[in-house]
C-alpha cells in the first residue's frame, strides 16, 4: 500500500507541474509586486535564471560586468538558426512597473519555456536577459561583449494599447550636467558667491529654446536633479539631467553637440564650471521588413500595422546589429506611460491575458522562423 501511495503521489506531482503560461504569469505578478530599478534587478534576474536552468539551459551571468545580465542557451533539435529572445525586467523609480516590463519578462520567459520543450524544432534558443532598459545601459555593452554574437534574429514584445509591430523608436542620449560655483550667504555677501543653480536654470531655459530649431521628431527634456545647501546660501553645486532624442543617428549627434555647447555657455555666463557626462545612449530602432511580415501574419493584423513612438529603447542598438522584431499587444486602455496608472494596469487581469497572447505570438513566430529562416530574412529593411 505504501508503495502504491508513493507512486500515485509522484504521478500526481508530475501532473501538477506548472505550465509555461503559469510560470510566466507567476513571474510577472511577482515582479509587479516587487519592482527593482535598473542595474538592481537582482531578484528578477535570479528568478529568470532559475526557471531557465530547470529547463536545461546553459547559463552565463554577469555579461559585460553587469551583475543582473545573463545569457541562457539551449539546443532544441537538429541544426538550424540561433534565435534570440530578449528579456527586460527593470522598473522605474517611484512608479514601479509603469512601463510594463514585468509583462515583457513574464511573456518572453513564457515563450522561452514553451519552446524549450520542443526538440522537434531545429536550431538553438538563446534567452538574453538585458538589465536597465530605462537607463539605456544594458544592451549596447552586452552587444560589445558578444551576448548577441551568432544570433540570426531577435524577438521580443512590449505591452501597449494596440496590436502591432514596432516601427520606429528614437535614438537617445542621457546626460548629467554637474555645475560647480562658489557658496556664499545670499543676504550678507552675495557678491562673493556664484550660484550653480543659476547655471543649471540657465541651461534648462537654453535647452528649452533650442527645441524650436530641431527637426521633426527630435525631443529635448531636462530636470534639475540636485541642488546643494540651504535656501539662504548660494548653492555651489547643482546638477541637471538631460535627455535628447532623435529619429536618426546624425540628428542625435547634432543634439549631443547642442547639449555640450549650452552647458559650457551657461557655465561661462554665470562664472561657474561644468562637467558634462554622457551617461548612456541608444540608437534609433530599425524595423526589419521580413520579420515584420512574419509578425503581421502571426498577429493577424494588416501588413504595415506599426507602432511608431517618439520614445526610445536600447533595443534600437540590437536592431541596428541584427534582424529584430518587437510585437505589441493590448495590455491596457490608453494611459500615460511611466505613470502610477500604468503600473496599476500592468498588474491587471487584462494585462496578464494580453501577456499570454503575446507569448503565444512569439512562440508561433519562432516556430515558423526556424522552419524557414531565409524566407523571413530575405527582405531588406527599408532605408
């Protein structure tokens, strides 16, 4: 009797093994409840690695000296292409998963776990865990470190309010402008001081005026990050965080030069000093026509249905290096990006249902791609 009971228990345990969909949703729900910002996604990356290890993937961690980056690879069936599934898992300060990266992580991981059990498919599956998308700090160094070497095509997804394929994303550059002046009491000896805040404020105004000279699609935005001292002392330190975006590389270079010129001019005018630090940058996204055609067919939407936004992602760097496709699924009604409202929406039942649809679409796309890669890679990307 004891033997029969143990055997039945073991069989029941096997029958209750969570599906890929269940594991993906559990992961997405956990990340939503426990958001981690860029380069600090320790728990998120660890959970991804653990799930992939359990499914037979070989793991490499700490890619490009990024503690929360990883590459997981598994041979499926016979010889064939290497498919990259790109995972993101960082959250935003204060607003949590206000960009829905918990869903990206859960959906892409669901597809990866589903495909991992398909020895009938040719080729190799590589899951690439990329930290700090919001900081543009993960994918470019991982590219340089070889994380994408040998990948024939990269697939990922992003929740939105439409079903489409990413068409355009701006390139971007993120700066810190650190102004240094001379502290002095604002009432008794203001003439002895030089306000770093004046310099930062002047730079912010100059950047705002610079907008009128920019080509269509370019964006400039700035925020005072820190100011030293108390209200009655001229601050000797102030920093300005600046983000510039452009749809083409040459336009982005022009904006980078403008930031440098304005920072130096503002410091000169206020008799302060400035240190300009380019923290990170991302290239414009390049849609691959062949992979987009595959995605449109799988999604069941008309050819040419694209999601074109003026925001940015370091997925652009990947798209400039290898054929890449990013599908979007309806995860919520129209709502402001990077907001508490979107964080709430990213934890809704509707969002998880859309994540499963996206995972299913990614799975079908990979199935069709590995069966006939040349069919989908043959079309040159426009432009």
